[in-house]
C-alpha cells in the first residue's frame, strides 16, 4: 500500500529550495552588456555567464566540473543488463566518446553503478520500484555532488531507460507512448505501463517510482542536491530530461539551476524540452545518453565563464 512517508523529506526539500543570487546575476549581466557594447555581442554567452553567477553566487567561473553518469537496468529490457555492463566497462577503459571529451577539456568523470544485477520491475506489469527503494536511490544520487565540484553534468547509461522516460513524458504532458518514443515495441510497452499505472500518476514522485528506473531516481536526487549546494547542472539525454521534468512538475522552479546540454536523436526529446521551456545549448544530432552531449556543453559553459572574466573593457 502507498503510504507516501518515504517521500516526505523529498517533498519538504522541494518546497524549501534556495533561489538564485539576483545580485550576482545583475552584476554579470551588466558586465556582459558593457563587453557587448565594445565589439561583437556576447549573445547567449553572456546569458550563460549570468546563469552561472546566479546559481553559484559569485563571478562566473568553472574550476571543477564533473560528468556524472548513472547506470541502471530495467525489467522491461531483460537482456539489457549485459549491454549496460559493457557500456560501463567501455567507459571505464577510456574508450567511450565521453572519455575523449573529458580528457581533452579537464572534466571529471564518474560512473555510478546502481545495482545492475537487480533490474527494476517491468513497468508494463508492475511498478519499477517501491517507495522506500526509490527514496533510497534518490538519496544515493544526492551523494554525486560531493567533493567540491562547481558544475555537474548528469546523464544515464543503459538499456530501457528511454522507454521509461517516454512513459514519464506521456504521464506528465499527455499523449501515447508512440508520441514520445516513436512507433514500435517500445511504444507498446510505454502504453501498457500508462494503462496499468494511469490512476496513480498525478503525483510526480509516484510517477517516478512506478515508471522510472534507478538511474532516473538517482538523477532526481543529484539535481536536487546540486540546487541545495549551489552547483549548476547540465542535463544530458532523455532520461535526465525526464528526471528534470518530474521535479519541475512538483515545483516549477526546481530546475531553474539547470541547462539542457543538447537535444539527442531520441524522438520525443525536442518536444519534451519545448514543453519544459528549455532551449538546448547544442544540437549536434548526437545519439542519446552516455554524457557526451552534456560534456560538450560543459566546454561551452567553461568558455563562457572565461570570456566573461578574461575580456578587458576598453
């Protein structure tokens, strides 16, 4: 039976989130305006610098950025565990796209293994998680912001997560599975999940625990903890966007400290971003997940901070 008690701390946190430092934002915006007036306009570079200032409370800078990837397995993809493990091993050996971007641009990289040997429930026939397990996974995700980082990119690794994300988007924004994941078996799975859980999806946290995987729950926790610790966030991929959408549905300002790194080739991602009012930093037609898009966007954010601080007024 649903008690709601495991989620009480999360709900309380969502309603007491710290806001931006508007003084720091104004100072950064004023400097950007002065810099723009003496040559080529900074355009969105200036807006990124002001966003950094607002959510860190200091002059724009990025000194310790990190890409955090969360890996989980799903009962809806029973043969995906081995492939997910292979993805993790590929990254651990330094062979993934994200490894090259991080190494070239001094970005930290951590991969969080979320009990890969225990897939969450098949959402077409049962809830993915119980409330206690979902809340515990969110708490685990909160630990990702430890260690003095000042910018975090959050993304997912694994098979089955995009189908889960599509079901979440349909629950939040309406429509059928095919509207959010494209036609085929994944759409049928999403529709079956929506039919099964449809009477329990008005509460976003309940939607998370019924439709989401551990990677999605962990990213919800990481995004929340980053807000509390004044760490700006870059979202990567469809699953991270679903995690952000669930937070935004609970508290509209909950993801104001987040930027969308890129729009992937996942069919529903651009539409979901538009619903959420998020404009991607990049659109390179990259495949979904594994952090590469957000890592590239982090390079842009780093450069925005350097331009803002390093240019001289004349």
